[in-house]
């Protein structure tokens, strides 16, 4: 029972490099989201998706792209990494149709941009 | 728009003492409220949630929270903490009946339980 799986767990990038953080869930959840966690800032929503082919911006979307071609996968792309994107990134999912359902989190991806 | 304020960034407490972690929210419409816990180097997991009904909500690991609409608060309490409760706790809010169900998180409270 894998739940929400994020890869990689750790990554170091140089400014200007691009990369993709992978997120996969095996619970058939329609809703998926990406948050970033910074010290003293809590979790801030980057992008979310309510189903395959549907994505939308959250609170801090600049510098990030997402796509949702399947129910299971929701990758987060950094097109040109900046030091301000150094953070811990969490992917989360839940059933759609009710916002009272529990949000299930991955274990996080720690990204450092030099 | 909704917002969440966690009034204490750090709370040190001795083992077996009671603890209260404070959370206030701001919203012009009805909301659902949540508390999540994050143990070191892990993701977040749900402690408890308030949707409707009884204002006292019980969660896992002996935690409970009370919804107070007049004070727009949702404080988390435990009568006797253990070393294993050392973690960061996040209060979160989402719109009542909102279709997206995006959670807005507070900035977190680090609970440190000392022997």
C-alpha cells in the first residue's frame, strides 16, 4: 500500500537548471496538489488538479509548471531553478467531490538550488 | 479569503504536562477546520477535523480540539503529552462546500516535549 510516492527525496540543482519532481498515488484520488514548505512559512499551495487534464494555480505558482495526463501522476516542473525555490516540496492527494476528505501526503522532496 | 494564524511558533513542555496549541482563523463564510502533524523528516498526517456538529472533536493519539465560532478559534489540546508527541503541528482551513477543497495552512507550531 504505497499511498503517495515522491521522487527524488533529495536534489541539488544549479541556478538555471531544470528538473521535474515526480508524484504518483495508487489510491485513485482525483484531487492532487503540490505544496512547498519553508521555515516559518507553513505550507503554501503551488498548483493543484481535480482530475486528469485539469490543473489550476495555487498561492505561489510562479516558476513552476504542472500537467495531469493520468489520474495517478502529477509531476511538478521547475523550468529554470532559482535559489528562492530551495524548499521542501510535498505532493498530496484525496478523493474529489468532497473537501471534507483527508489529504494524504507524500514524504517530501528536499530541493536545494545553488 | 481565508487565513489561519497559529499564535505560537514554538511550545516547549515537560512530559506528562498538558498542552494547548492555539489556532485562529479568518473567513467570511463557513469553513472546515483541520489539524495535521508532521514528525521529523516525514510528510503530514491528519490528527483531527471539524466539519459540523459537536464542537469538541477527538483525534488520534489522545488529541482533541474545540471549535469556537464566536472566537473563530480551533485550539488543539492534549491532557498529558509524551516524548513521542514532539513534532510540528499545522492548523488548516478550507471553504465549506468549496469544490476544490484546497487547504490553507497556518505557519505551524513546533511542540517540543522534554523529559
